[in-house]
């Protein structure tokens, strides 16, 4: 910046050259490095976002129909609802909240655990790593079918196992009851209907979808963390071992901090993916073509992307409303990510 | 007797030998881990986990060898009673273009797209990691924010843009008259070239490199460009390989965009071919699983190659203080 | 100087974005302007249009597997034998979701197809955007239209769905492939319980279910989560229409509706019915002999024939009650998109659509797949006769179920109503709502949805 420099004499050639070099460094050089990415991102990503914002101010079917200003947003707010299950948008936000809170920490923790295990010296490493990565590259449809079988109430493996130990069979993906009252009820603790819905937790069906999601994304997290682990200088580990650190201390005092840039990255990306995840939910809950939309049973798996989808494809003239919901999703995600940058990045150790 | 070519030869301490100073230092002593119960537990947990992870994949393979009536039996039989290897050839030749053509197209799109993605990702990440300029943080957040844009929102605008690119595909300067890059490899590749994921990951990797390197090289008067490609990139191989892996997978598995932007069978990709086995009125489940099996194969091969590089240690550390 | 350059950078980016934005929106406007002309305005001119040899038209559909192969065969046959040299390019565009996306994109940015598959609700949306070509002038044309006999040949339910009241008296689509909701029954399982024929009234249905439970302990019917189809079917068995978009009234609150909901409630309370994931799962239950009755689409009769083989005796029937067993009609139609081409291309597209719905094509389609033909004359072709002899269940599906099939009145609120009905019916089966409560809620919700959807 001009203020950094101490301008002694405007006529000084050296000063002018230094300024030019600094300008190059501070403006043209970054622009050069960034230009391809930024141009493409602006054209194919930012522009659709802005266009979406514009569309959200209209009633829109196949084409624009009527400019309604903030009407779609007003409708959204009205649909927030108070009380359990009332208001589609409110319900959807709650479901999305359960889903993210359930999936992201578990994925991070499990990925860290598994990545460390798969970094040790053991045999068959290639095979094991490939095995853990397979779910991520198997098509969601095929994976969903297999998981659907697992959860099948009539002939599924899970129910078979439950019944073998004398527990009652569950309806799993068809079960819209919240998990917490159910689990507490199983061990004999009562539940009052006056408790707020949020304490009831996700429905059993949503829990199943979350399990599927974690299973699906685990490979992704493991590979990313492995890449980070590989980049850690082994001499650091050696030194720690010489000092007599055991596995736990190694993991928490050494590996964790050194891995924190990668972990932070995984946190942000996992959160983004969980907020946007549509395929996993759709495949397990769409319940047949002619009628039941995704988000069944009883809308307890209706995450925000599924809601956006519903208004985009399954309601008339609702492209504008769907765009408004997309904006809500985007802003929510942006807020959460900003929070993560503010709070978590403090703890990240860069070199 | 373990024939695995992974890092069995290296014991725990010498996980990776630094290229500088090859001889074993006295610090690298073999610790007798031997057959402790911990290792056994480790193996057990990992193998059980691996089985759970692989179960749908195995399911897919088994289903691909069954006949149509058998694949409809539930509870399902485990092993096919009469393995139909012909399912694979049927799946391969069934679509008009055959899967040979589809694979070629997928490779072109994925390879070119990934190469471009890596290039743009590296340069952009360098700017965010190493250079200082105004609005740096704001722009970076903007880049990350593009990952949050829901996919459906991008389809129609991108389609319109691709079709109306000026001076391409029969369009005049206003982008009217022809069809732009519709129904072409370029049209399939272009929107996905810039990847916030790549930029973010590489930025993290670049930022983790100690400042000393930069200072050391700078003293010799090297330019940013040289530093980036001669020093930083070789040091960040794991991250770059990761970007390549995920970038390739993302293009390879892409379905909706190629479906919308292509029309000619001869440039369609593998995922579209796979879609031909599940229609509105029912699926040929067994043939579909056969197709899915050979569709997933390149992804598996790529992963195996990539993760081998991880183990063999691409991160070469120079002299560290 | 230096400062302004740095400020210019983001400003430039914003400017670039706005430029692109205005281009995109302008593109949309242009496409819109082109849609105002209608061929119907120059009715007599149809006779004068000469279709140039080699005219190409684009046909986008959602058929894959054996259905897709059959469509390709029909298209190839048309391309090879039509007297005008028209070439149809058929393209598989995924499911209805992807197809809709593709059409919207095409309407926004150019490249929309000439003919596409669509359900009535979709057609209503396209019509509101002025994108559907009305077919009446083609139908009535001397040279290119249909004779009275040919019109009478089309099954009434199928013809009616091309000309629904919501279209305002116009014909906006033409047949593609049709199926209906039938009741599959496993004759062997029923015989084990002492039942020798499938039920023909709701009371019989319930009685048989109880009988089966007593005799063998098993459940009678598996229902998918998408309960709206079953509900509509049972309702219409009682001679009640369902809802009327024109007057925005429904029959969901009627005594018949409560009877239907009570039947379902009873079935679940007494553990005579159970819910499974979707239509594929209900079929799995039927094929594997766990559920003697399945309410499913007749389109899956061909896959059932292949899967069941000779494992057990089975058939298809219509349930009915006191009314004439009106059942649900499924399958998509062909719609002609205005922006797809000019007058000549429209005529060429019509000629293709006419061919697809005619005797030869429908006979091939019905023989290859589980669809029932749209025209009666197809039943007299050798191809279909042989096929129906080999697969008697397909004949049954046509004779007993398909001939009485009608669609539910199309309305843009259709999907919303379906979802709502499914949800309420599921609540009843779970015991979370009584039939009266559910009926009242369904009536109220549907009425408000229909009100909002009135043009």
C-alpha cells in the first residue's frame, strides 16, 4: 500500500521502481495467478447464485411470471412454524440440524481414528485402504439398495440379528418416531409429550439415513487425513517415540496439532457436504415413483436440499420459492462456515 | 512370507527414509512390537470395519452374476446358483454406443478436466497462501462459498451460458444462432474446471510449508512461478495427488450435467450408459450390477495407484532445521 | 492510481457478472417471444404444409431397459418406413426429473425437443408458459388426421387423458404407453386358506384377509409408502371421483372416504396388512410368496412373468366395490413443444406421434413390455395375440383392469395433493389419526390447494 512506503522523494527512481514492483506483487501478480479460477468461478458458480437470488424475487414456473419481491421469503418465514412438525421450513431446518450435527462430528472422529490405524505398519494396507474407500466410489444408488436391504423390515439382516437376541424387529426406514423417547422407553424411562421436539431427536428413519451417510463418506475423510498424515515429517514422530510417548499421547499431542490444517479443511468441507447432501436421503427415502416424495416417512427426513427439490420439481410455479429456499440454505451454510473460520481456525497450527 | 508390496519392509520407525542422508541413523532402532495383543485388536477392528465397508460392493458383484428371477428372490441367495458371466458382455454391448465408447469419453472428460482443475487450483492456492493482496480473505471466502451453491441452481444458467457462448459453435458475437459448446467435450468439461475444493485443499497444504523455504529461495532471486513449480509443488505431492484423485472421481461420476449438455450417443459418458439399465418402469437389476461393476473398476484402479504413492512417500523433505 | 486499480479489481468482477446476468435474462426473453404464435390460427394451412424429405425431429423420453429398446425399435421402424422421409432422433434423458430439467434448460437457452414425454401436470405447466402445440387442427385435418373409426379405436380412458377439462377443450397430448393399477393375486396362497377367487368387493377383501390370517397366520397385503394411489383406487371403487379442480371441491370428507380409511385402519389394526418401502418392495413381497395380494401397476406384469416363471399360479384382477371398478391410469404421454421447431417440423412431429399411437406401434410396444396398447385394434394383430396367449396375465390385465382405467383429474396442485394424501393415510395406518380426523384434514388441505391452483 502506498502508506507502507516512506516516500522520500517523488522523483526518486528507486522509489518509483520499488513501488512498481510492489504494485506488481500486490495487484498484477495475484490477479495473474487467480485469473483462470476466478473467471471460471464467477461465470459458472457466482453468476448462477446471483441469478438464483434474482429468481427468488419472482413467481416462476417455466418462465418468469410475476415479480413478487420478498413474497417468497415472507412465505418461508410463515412456514417456520412453532411447535413440533408444524411448518415445513421449520421442520426442515430442524431435520437438517439433526442431520449435520449427527454426521459431521462422527465422520471426523471416525476418519481420524481409521486414518491413524491405516497409517500404521500392517499388512494388506492397500487392500484395507481400498476397502474403506469403496463406499465413496460405489454409486449411491447401488449402495442405497444394499443398505435398504440391511434395513428391510421383513427380511433385513438387522432385524434378523435383533430377533435372534430376542429384541423386537423395527421398521427402520419407515419409522417416523423420534429416537430419544423410543430408546428411553426401551429402558423404561418415561417421556412427556410436553418436551420440545428438539429433545426428541431425529426419527429412526433419519438415524438410518445418517448411518448410511457416515458410512458413505468415511472413505473420503480417511483419504484426506491420510494425505495430511503422509505430509508430516516422520522425524517428529521418531523424536516423540524416543521420548517415550505412547500411542494415545502421540495421537493427541503430536498428530492432532500437526494435522490440524487438514482437519480444519475436512471439517469445513464435511459440513458443506452434509448441508447439501441430497442423494443419500433421496435414495433411501423416496419410496416409489408414483406419489410419495422424498422426505418420507412423514417428512422426518426432509432436509433442506430435499425441500428445495420438492418445490423445484413437485410443486407448480414454485421455482421462485425453491430459489428462495436455496438462498436460505446458502446463507445458513455461509454463516456456519464463517463461524468455523472464526472459531476453529484459531486453533489450527500452520507452520 | 507376506508378499504385499506395501510398506512391510519398513518397520514402524523407518516409515519413510528421507532422501537426504540415506544411512540408518542410530536413532532408528527396531522396537519389538511383535505379536502384541494390540496389533491383533487393531487387525480385528480394521478387518471387521473393512467387511462392513465392502458389503454393498460384494453384494453388487454377487448380484451381477445372477439371473433375473434369482436376483428377485428375497431373502436373497448369497452365491449365484448359476453364474451368468454373459451378463457382463450383455451389459457391455447393450447400449447403442457400447461401453467401449463410453469409457473413452469418460476418460477424455475426466483426464482433461482434472488436469485443468489441478493447474488452476495450484495457481489460485499459491496466491491465497503465499501472496499478500487486498481482499485476499474476502476473495478466499468467496471461493469457498462457491462450494455451498446447490447444484440445481447451476444447471439452467450454465446450460444457457454454454449454449450462448459468443463465436463458438455457430454463434455470432451475441451468442445467438448456433448452439455454442452444447453437445461437445468442451461443454461437458468447462463448468467444472474451477474447483473451490482444490483451491482450499492446496491452500492448506501450501500454508503448512515452513516459511524458511520461501526465504531461502527468495534470497537467490527466484520468481514466484519458479518457487511454486520447482519447490512448493514437489513438496505438496500428497495434497496434489488427493486433488487429482477427487477431481477425477468427481468428473467420472458426474451424471446430471453430462445428461443435460449432451445429445449424441458417441460422446456420452459411462454414467449415462449406466442409467440405461434403470428406467421408469423397472430395472434389469442383474445386468445393471454387472455394468456398475465394470464402471467402478477404473475408480478402484486409480485409487490403488494413488494410495501406493502415499505409502511410498512422495513427500520428500529436504534438510529441515 | 494504485489505490483505484485495486478497487477496480472487484468492481470489474461485479461488472462482468452483471453483464453475464443481463445476457442470460435477455436470452430468456427472446425465447419467450417466439412462443406466441400458434399453428391453430392457420387451421386450413395444415393441409398445405409440405414436409421436406429428411426433416429431423428430436424426441426425448424416459424409457430405458426393455422399454427403451422397444421405443428404439418403434422409432427405427418409423424412420425406415414413413412416406415423408422423416427422421426421428430419439434420446433417453433420464427420469422425469432430469427430463423436466432438460426441457426447462432447453426452453431457456435453446435446443428444446420437438416431442417429449410428459404427465398431465407437466403439460399444464408447459401450457401456462405457452409452449404446447395444440393438436386439434392436426386431428381434424383430412390428409394428416384421424378418421372417426381410428378415434373410436382408442380406449376411452386413454383418449380422455389427452383432452382433460383442464386443457380448456383442446387436445394437448397424444398417447405413448399406458398401464393401470391392478390387484395381483397369488392363487395358490389363497387356495391354501380356502379362498378360491380374488375379492370383488371391499367387504370380501376384508373377510378374505381375516380368513387368511386364521388359516395360515400370514398377512394379506403389502402396501407401499406411496399410499395415495391405493387410496384413490379404493375411493373410486365406491363410485366417487376424488376431487374436482374446476370447482375446487373434494370427496375426501365424504362417507365413502371415511369407509375407505376405516378399511385401511382395520387392516392395519388387525395386522392384516403391512407397509413396505416402495413399489419394488411390494413386488418383492408378492414374487416371493409373502403377500398373496399386491396392488401394483400392470406395467410390471412382464417383469413378474419373468421372475415368477412357474413357481405359482397367479393373476390380475380389478377390485371394485359397488361401482364399476374404475382404476388408476399410469404412463406418460407425448407432448409437442412449440419452441422445438417450425411449422414443417411440427407437422413431422405430429406424424410421428400419430404413428406411435397407432395399431402397429402399440402392438409392438405392448408385446415387448408390460404396457397395454392404447388402441383396441392392436389386440387383433398376430404379434400381440401370440404374446397374450403366452402370457395370459397380460390379457387379464387388459380385459379386467386396463379397460376401466382413468386418470385422476389433473391439476397443478396434483403433486402436492398426492403427497398430502399419502401422509394422512400413513398416519391412519400408524394409528396416529382416526379416519374421521384424517378425512376432515385431507378435505380442508386439498380444498385450499385446489383453490390456490385455480387459474
